[in-house]
C-alpha cells in the first residue's frame, strides 16, 4: 500500500474523532493537544515525530509504525503496542498515562519512561534491557519472563517483580523499592 508523505508539519488542537485522520507516512511532524481517542491509526507510519498533550486512549495501532517517536504528557490508556509494526520500533514516554496498555513480547532495548503511570501495564516477555524507568508508578504492572537486564528502576515504585522468572541481572533498584523483588517470597521485613 502506497502512503502519502507528510513532512515537517505541525498539527495543533485537532480532534481527530470529529475530523478525519489522513492515513499517511508522517515524518518529522509534531502533534500538540490532539485527540486520537479510539481513532483508527492502523498501518500509519510516524518517523521522528513528537506528540505533546495528546489523547490516544483505545486508539487502534495495529501495524502502526513508530520510529524515534516522543510522547510527552499524553494519555495512552489501553493501547496494544504489541500490535504495532515491530521493525525498528522505538519511542520514549515522558509524563504519560499508560494504564492498561500492553508491551507483550516487544523488543524495546534502551526504552525510556519518565514520570509515567504504568499501572496494570503488561510487560510479559518484553525485552526492556538497558531501559530507564525514571519516577514511574508500576502498581499492578505484570512482569513475567521480562528482560530487565541493566535497566534502571531505582526511582520507580509499586512494582512486583519475581527475580526467579524475570531477568534482572545488573538492574538498578533503590533500598526503598527493593521490597518489590521480595514480594513473591512472602517474607516480612521489619
């Protein structure tokens, strides 16, 4: 399928639930205060784009391409990132709400999350090695067979990670949050 190329444009204050979203390849574009709630973004390509204060909740991102994309202050509840195009998939998240989203089986080496709400996010079998999770809340997030090798979770909270079925070699934790690694042992620390 041939896509139109939209290069270096700025989209601001657009509600794509009311205005049609053009399926295209967006290169070096910025989106500010746009609403993509439940919008069909399937098979759209975003390369080196920035999204600031946008709402993507429950958007369809099946086969969507994200390459070097930055999300800032975005609401992204319930997104199924494992349905994206995995080829050269790369993005960062800052001050985003990602509750109920899923990164199941994705290879996201070096991913960056800063000040994000990751409540009930699925990280099962994801490769998050060398990742940075700066001041993130992982309440009820699911880690199973997740690769966190060399990742930094030292400033994050509320995670429960079983060291026996996740790879945490050389990962960084703080004294305050290390209890999340001991939860499965059902021990009391006084």
